[in-house]
DNA sequence: GGCCTTTAGTAAAACAGTTTACCCGATTTC
DNA sequence: GAAATCGGGTAAACTGTTTTACTAAAGGCC
C-alpha cells in the first residue's frame, strides 16, 4: 500500500532526530543545529521528497501566504491589457517571495456576501489588492481605517482612509503638456477620464491644464470632454471636440483606449493623425505601438506599479507579523498608517527589489513620454 | 484586550454544545442535530461572526479548495482575450462551488523548480488547469498517466496520457468550409495555426480541407500557410497567399488574430475585405466584432470551455475524495480515465450548471458560425 | 572537581478544525 | 419486560506544522 505524503515526523524518524529539529532546519532558523545533523536531515528530505504542508504551516501563524487580487466586475476584466500588466507585476514579485496569488471579481454576489472580508477572516488570504476601483465601490468604506491589509492600486479615495499606490499622474499631465507646447501647439483639447469618479483621472487633467496655463496657454472648459476611459465614448468625445473647435491642432487623451477612439473620430472627419492632427495618449499599452500611426503616449509603467503594490503589501504583512499577534498589531498598523511615505521598514521583511530608491516622493511610480508618430511639430 | 478570531470552541461554549456539534452543523451533515440546537448554534455563529478557518478545515482532508490556472510564459499572458475568457469561465464556476483560483505562469523557473508538482504536493492547490499548452511544454510528460488532477484546456497530446478538454474544432472547420462553399467560393486559401505543434490547430485545418474536398473543392498544399496564431505572422501568411494565388476569393484563418493580420495584408495589397475578398476567422474574440468590416467568424465559446474544464476538475476531485484516501484513489481515477465520455458521475460532486447535456459526443464544447460582413456572396 | 555557560537538541503544547467511535435515554419490537 | 433500535449528541484522537520552555552533555573557568 502506497504511503501518502511523508510528514515532518517521517523525516524526523528516518533521520533520527525530532520533528522540532527538522522544522528548525526547514525554516533556516538553524543557528542551533550542527551542520552534520542538518545535512543528514536535508538528505532525508530529498530522499523522501518531503514538502511541508502549506496548510499545516499556515495554521499556527494564521497565514496562507496568499494575496488576493480583486478586479471590478467589467465584462472580461481578465482580458484587459491594463489589468494584465499590473497583475504580471504583482505575480512576479509575489512568486519571488513565495507568495501565491488568487483572483477575485467584485461581482454583486462578491460584495453582498462580504467575501472581501470573509476571505481575510477565514485565513484564505493574507491581503487584498484592489485594481480598477472607482467611487462606485462603496463597500470599500467597510475597510476604511482598518488595519486590514488592503491596498488600492492606482486610485485614491480621499474620503476614506485607505492605503493606495499610484502612478505619477501629475507628472504624466505635465509631460504631455510640455511636449505639445514644445512642438508648437497652442490650440489644444483634452479627452479626459471619468471626472469626479476616478481621482487619478482628475489629477491628470488638472496637471495637464495647469501646466499649459503656466506656459500661457489657456484651455477652456468646453475643450475638456469626458471619454469614460473607453474607445467608443472616447471617439464621441473627440468628435465633439473637433466639431466645436475645428482649428484644434492637438488632443491629449487620458488613456490609450480613448486615444484610439480619437483616431477613429479623426479619420471619420477626414483629419489625418500625425499630419494635420496631433494626438497624445496615456498608458502605452501594446495597442499604442501598433496603432496607425504609432501613438505618442505617456508610458505609465503598470508592471512596476504591480511590483510596487505587491512589495508594499508584503512589507505591511511583514510588519504585522513582526510585533506579536492580535492585540498590539492594530496599534502598530495604525502607527505605520497608510504608509505613503514608504519609510524604512525592518530589514527581514523587505524584499530584494522593492524599487523603493527609485520611487519619486510620495511613492509614485515614475512615468515617461514615449515619442512616436502621432504628434506633428508646428515649429519652423 | 480584543479577542482574536473566534474558534469553533468559542461557538460551542457559547451555545452550550460540543465542537463536534458545531462542525456537523457547519458541514450540513446535520441529520443528527435537532433543529432547535441547530438554530441556536447558527445564531451564535452569526453573533460571533465566526468563520471556520480554511487552513484548519483543509488540514485533515489535505485540501485547500483551490485550483491553479497555469498560463504559458508569453509576454503579458494575462492581457490576452483568449485566456481572459477561459479564466472567467473557470473562475465563475469555481466560485459557485466555493473554490478559489490561483494563477501561475509557466516560466523557466516554474518548470525548473517543478513548482507544478510542488504546489500539489504541499497542498497549496487541489488541481491544475493548464491553458495554452503546446508541444514545447515537455515537462507535461512528468504528469503523464498520473492520477494527479491535471487538465489540459483546449489542446491534446496524443503521445502523453493526459486529460484534456477541447472545443469542437472539427466542427469549426466544417462550418467554415460549408459557409464559404455555400456563398459560392471555389478558390480558397487558409492561414493555419502552428501545425504539428498544436493538435487542435491541425484538427481544424484537416476538417476544413476535408470538408471542402467533400464539396469537390480541392485545396492545394501551398494554399495552406502557417500563421503561428498571431497577427504579424498571419499578415505575412495572408500576403504570401494573395501573392501566389491572386485569384483567391476567400481565406479561412485559424484564429481571429491571424484574420486581423489578413485584413491588414489585404488592405496593403489593395483588396477590400467584404467586397472583393472574403475572410472567415475563428474564435470570435471581441476584436472580431469591432473589426472593419465586422468579421464573420466561428465562435468558440471559451467562457463555456472554462466552465466545462472547471466542472470536470471538480468532478474528478469529488471522485477522488469519495472513495477513501490514498490507495484506491489511483485505480478510481484510472477507471474514470481521461474522462472524455463525461459519464454520469456521483450526484453530490456534480455542480448545478455543468452544461453536460448540451455537450456534443466526446465532450467537445460546441461552436457556431457568426455571420458578419467579411464574406461576400458570389451567388447570383 | 565543582560550577557556570554554551551547544545541540527535544517534549509537549498550541493552532482549529474533522472524524470515528461511543454513550445515554427514550421508543419500538417481539 | 428485556432486547434492539434510534435520536441526539459528545469525547478523544487525528491532521502537520511551529514554538516555547526545557534538558543533557560538553567545555571553560577557577
């Protein structure tokens, strides 16, 4: 009869030591174990193909070494390049630290059953990373001010006390403004993201407008139209812009999808992107490079955003673990707070490549302009 | 001092019963519990906000109620609509049965460390669903003939004994052939998937060719060109086709991405899709509908594929659980085999909406033709 | 040689459930 | 009226780790 999984006791027996010893060796707390014993045990582990049970390991520490990524309930959310890049970043960093990732979709049932709290309570998951959160996700309020490890990725809710991590949207807006101005554009419109619904969309819009103002270029309200972050609405917004102000030479779009919509609008109205109309996007999704003409856009490094979000999560978990269980944890987490300052954290918990040193102030993920061929230079 | 998570013992004490009773109630094995006791306990559970620990629950049964989805190491695999739809299907079905999903990417490190075996061995995961597997994934051989719950989604490896679940590619090929023939096309080319690397790609190609032959339309070898399932190569393949055989009236592409490439090739050569060249795709990804002109394509229902794959996985796990542990399991799994017949399985384990009754023989996921505007009728 | 440190290791108690075998009193059966 | 059955429940063992507190032996010191 085939033996089932070997347990730590099997290893201990076969090596002539106690389970404690094996455990100490596995967890590298082997200060106290002679190297002779250690190598003997390691050999047994190898021979028996012993793998410690995650379930059993997690039981005492109440940790499953698993992080949940929550996506909004959009049709085919998984199939979106924006989420895809962030998830890749999170996954890679988590895997490096031997954490696993689980996926959740914030459907009505998910929210109704408070699954976002339950998966934490039942130890399924150590922390939550929420992608694509908007003001519609009222239930986030439940998590407000809590020491629960929740991180909002790429949005912020000033009204609730939640930890978030963001790309440097103000800088993105400035880069776009500077570039268009430098190329000689003075009549500029903008297709913005859903304003008052997504904090970062407003950050971008305001930074863009303010920077143009600094250059002495005013941009009237009706030249900023909401494109809802999507292709169709983006197209309509751009069409409206071009209709009301035919002498516009450039349009800045709050994301690449809307910029693609603007391409379509331009074509439909007989304008040629890259020759008699300039368009700047924001995201640098793969589609931007393959667009016709290839799109000049502000690259937001979503992969790095994912890595940074995961790093922050792991750091918070490390903190929580390091100062005892239960009681004191709450205060400690409170003190560490929504740690936007990314202060120096205790060594052990900090993973190798946190990118911390390259983060701009306030922990923003850096951005840069990618020049391709959708912007005309109006200079002599 | 705040109490930490309540345990089953807390619930038991507060309700004046034993932990056993609480456990029986939670697990609905409450045949033996009076409804008075049950409601009393349920009330306590509610009051204490008690959630059984997944870790502790899994320990005796060695099950984490978690399934792993493995994706190939393509750049930004998460950002692919094909995978996205399948994952959505798997996720939805799993969530319904209270299973969680974890994500893995089959990178070199993943394979080198045999993580695909380890996550099973260490009880992180109860089963593996592999998406996008190709002949390159030699390590799959490791899993051959094993009773480990591994399911290959949408590919098959005749040389290894692995459980797989597939869309009805032969039917897809026939639908495309019938449609083009019915519209009067007689000079037809094909951009196929990577032949000899992906079993299902060959199924599709062969079915298409054979069906045309049945209609009396022969299709010469050089009119079938490999497009590697991707836009760029698909474009080149189509261009080659149109160059060598200018009087071609129609091209069938093995997936939508290649069809989109074919659109580009046609445009570049001055041909107009939907008027003087007909193109049929295969997949029906969102991009097919928004293409210009909207693409006629064979719809492979990837969401349903995901649901079916997950259902099969859960059924296998149900079987494994139901007949004791360890020893007998292997035989049982063997008997159930690569269960393409989808025979009637023991009741309890079978989830509500398996779609089983609508599956064609051999458990293929059904397909259908979606007529849009990329095919011209040559009939009077 | 006795006392104090180390060193290397261990026993046993958590952790939080499930499961098996059993118990006790009230009916039913014969 | 005694034995068997049944309803309703429980005690205790078990799952596989980690962790705390302890110990036995060896080494250093005077």
